[in-house]
């Protein structure tokens, strides 16, 4: 993955801003760094982060859990802070490098310019016979670059040059914000438009933290307090989250071997995703369709509340594990193998989107987001919303959601739909910002279809009524 083609000028917003990554649970060994560099080389070749990291860990089967954690944390962090990392290398006078050396230099830049590690220590960890060889760059050159890199300050990276003098931010406010938050210019421009400079920075700080681990309690079989006590018995501390079924967990060690997760009493689910299910307000016995079900987490949440759920997704592969998960959870739902038809009491459209609100979980997604991509998603979202609307019975509910923080993928989809389809009305609308609300950035809208006196017809590709 090449650095974004933005202006090169300008750690996590000071190390204390990073959450969910206790260093005591990492081991920064040569083998761990080797695995990280292999993954970063894969990123540089254009592979998605998950695939690059999985391939690297498969190539290093002998490393232990703490080493794997460092490899994963380092790879995710470099993907997250790539614009900062590459800008720091420009300031440090780093040479143009072959792919293996570029991965090494990016790791070095993250350690020094983002994490604030001592240059000598970071360079020492990369010395030969080191974690990656052969390579073209010498140890002497690695140390020179390390010492020339800028340093972070209390407000984040690129605060000081290598001699300790404050760095001046770019004069263009879009470029300044984009560089400070390590996002493309198009991304920063939208945030400035919708939030203003102060809140836009707060939003990016929230997106640049590691995602907090949250569980959804399976209320079909247990209460939140019962699950909390079961986790406590296993030595896992948890506290109530924002929603009625959420539990926040600080340390994931042994979590997935615990009784609640092994027996389907709880599943990992973001708090904003849980809020989507809450907004649906499904009643027992009512027929609900999860039209873009993905892996099926929200469908399971609807079923746990007693709804008769049909789950469908354009990719059957995504739904392949849902029957097993439903069996483990003790809930019933139907996984449809063909595009659904008929009428439902409620339809959930969790539409494909840019994922701009979920960068905590997918930090490399930011480099695939530009104005053209957002426009394509907006068009798709309008099509899927009209499709879902055609499956809602008169008097039924239509819920639209995206894990995006851009107006184009929320209000900009629902407003034109309502203008073209007067048979629907907006009942509730919610914009969840990651710096204001727990969980990912989301847009949610609950619509209801009226009960007409005569027959009406939806515009667009929706079915006639």
C-alpha cells in the first residue's frame, strides 16, 4: 500500500490516547518484528490489512501469543498512521527504498515519530542479523534516519523536529487536519464541513484509537447481570455499556474461552451495531428481514428479542457461519439463499458503505475512501433502501443504517428517498459520532410505511403496492 498521494508536509494522539493495547501483553522480539515487517510489505503491495497480517502470521508459525500481538498491533498502527509515517520519513530524509526496506522504514518511523521511542532503541531492534534480510539499506543509514525523524508531543505526532523545535502545521486547514489525523484530504474536508475544526479533530482522535471490546448479551437465554457474573467467575471484568444488552470488557485474555462466549450467552458486537437493533424495536412474533445481513450479528440480535427473522446477503459466503451461531445462541432464524420476496413487518437495511465510522476496527479502510467512492456507495445505498422499502407491509417499519460519518451516506440517502416516496415517513433519526457516543460512527433512521386508503406505488425499483 503506497502512502496516500497527499502533500507530504505537515503517535497516536500521545501514547495515552491509545486504548485496548496494553504493552505488557506484547513481546517485541526479533520474530515479532519480522512478522510485522512481512505484513507491512504485503500492505505495501496493496493487500488489505487482514489478509496481509494473516499471511504473515501463517509464515511465522513458531511465534508466541505475545509476539503475535506485537506483530498485529504494529501492522494496524502503521496502516492507521501511514500518512504521518510517510511524512515523517520525508522530513527525516529517508532514501527511496525497495519494498522490503520501505516496510522496515515505515516500522521505524512509527516507533519514533508516532510512539515516541528513542531512535537508537528502535534502530537497534532492526539491526542485522535482523528481522528482515537481505536488504539494501545499511544499519548506519537506518540509524541516521531514526535520529532525523520528527517527534510526537502531547497533542500527537509531528509536533517537533529531531532537534526539539516545534513544527509548523500546513497553512491549508484541510491538509493540516488530514495530516494530523492521518486521513485523505477528501475525508478531512467532509469532517471540517460537518463538524468544524475542533470537533473534527476530536472525531479523528476517536477513530484513531483501537476499538473497545463490547459484548451483546443474548437476552433470549440470560440477563446482562447473569453474564457479567459468569465472566467475573472466569476472572474477566466487565461493566454495563450504553445499551440494554451491552457489556464492555477491558481485557480480552481468556474471553473467547469463557463459558458465556462458548455457549452463546454473549457475542462480540459494537455498541452502535447494538443500537441499530434497539432502534428496530422488534416485537415477538413479528416478521423481520435483515436485507444486508453480512455475518448476521444484527439478525441474531433481532431473533434474541423474539422476532421471526429472515437473513439475506448478496454474498452467501458471509452468511455461511450464521446457522451454527444461531444454534449456539439457541435462537431460530431463516437464512435465505435467494433474494427475499413477499412482505415483512420490518426490514433492516444495514447498507454497504465506506466504513468511515469504523476505522477503529479497519484502520486501512481510510486509504480506500475518496469522493468518488462515497458517491458510488451513496448510489448503492439508495438502490438497496428502495429495494427494502418494497418489502415492507403497509403499517410496517423500515430501518436504514450505515457505519459512516458522512452525510452523503446517511441524511443524503434518506431525504431523497422520502421526497420520492411520500408513503413513508421519518419517525426517528440518529447520528452517532465516535467522539460523542460509544462504538463506531453510525447513521440510523427509522421509517414507517403508512396504511393507504387505496393502492400506492413506490418509485424506483421497489415493488408495487
